[in-house]
C-alpha cells in the first residue's frame, strides 16, 4: 500500500490543477481550486494555498489540523481522477503561499481511458490548411496523443482537423496522421494539445509505436 501511494503521488505533476474540499462541522461542503506543488517521499505533500478572495469562507478553515479532500487529475498511463484525504500540518506564506499536508493513507483512483499512454519525446509537426509548426509528442496511445507546443504558434487549433507528421530521420521515414483536436491546456509558455487519431489509422499508429517507442 505504501509503495502504491508513493507511485501515485509521484505521477502528479507540479502545477497540476486540484480541488481542495473541506466539510465543516455543520456538514457544509466548501471547495476551492488550487494546484499541486510536490511531494516529499513519506513525509509531506505540498499544495499551493488557494486564493480565497472569491470564497472567503474557505480561508477560515485553511489552518493546521484541518482535514481536506483533494481531487486531482493524473495524465500518466490510462489517466485517472484521484481523490484522497489529507490533513494540513502547516501554512506557509513566505516566500510562497503553501499548505504542508500529511501523506494520505489511501488514494482512490478512477481511470479515464481504456488505452495506456506511453510517455515519449518525439519531435514532430502539426499542420493545418494554412500553417505548420514544430511540436513534441509527450505521450502516445493507440487512439491519440498529447503534444507540447509553444503558445505563440500560427496553427489555428479551433479548426479541429489537423495533421500530425513525424520528422524523417536516417532510420525512420516520416509518418503523417490525420487528427482531431480534443483539448488545449495552457502550461506556462506552452500549450498541451490532446489529439485523437482517425479511426482508420490503426495500422499507422501501431507502426509509429513500434518504430519510435520501441525502436523496431
């Protein structure tokens, strides 16, 4: 169980969005959004202290000894919605506002997708009818992938239908896949774009996985 909790927590990426939920003595549920900072193995987890200006009633409860339910999204493997109960140990205001919390004794996990995503770092390009730009494929499954792209790019992602093309090398030929844009998430100076492959591309995707992931 201990190893399982450790494995789950290290899958959460810094700056991942979370929801902090508190149940008051009267049974009222109070929730506020924040983000995950990190995990010190077997000791503490660190959460950004939520901005409670829009929910001032929550701030009163963000003190040591308060139990919180944390809900987070893990993008690793099949992806999962995670939920666990933790207790605030300390509140830090300087140099950054942060909640120091106990490591949970149990984590509930609900898978998001059927296919396992294989982490990778594959240079590629995405192309619309009028523009093209470089991307990095972050992970890959039989039915889709996520790519990292600089925020200031020329491709209009609202068009939805785009092409993903791998970079030709001495050992590998270029491969072009027809895709549909499913999601766009901002992360600092970049955007993470979720792409779904055309249903007819199963052989091409299998070839891509074999060639670029397993180097066959």
